[in-house]
C-alpha cells in the first residue's frame, strides 16, 4: 500500500515528521483493529527507511511500517 502516510513521533519515537492526514487515517485503522506498529517498539532496530541527499539538505523519512496483530 502506498499511502504516503507519516505516523509521527507519538507512534514511532523520533520520527522526524509530524503526523500527516494519511497518517491519521492509518492510525485509526491501527486503533480500530487493535494492531501494533512494530517500528514503535523495542523489537525494531533502526528508524529511517528512506534517506535522500540533495544539494539543499538530507531528507530522512520512515516510510515502511511493520504492522501486526496481537
């Protein structure tokens, strides 16, 4: 699924982006279905799943989510 969703740091510690509107929709799906974002747990090592260097800056994002049921 390509939702361009940013979940934000309240679901994934140290996420460099604020939650987007698509991220809010994904959060609702996660909560309504009692799912777990493994990226936000101690089981996950690493944070950034996309990094791009431009002339102006280095862009970093968490764009891959590992979501499971209990």
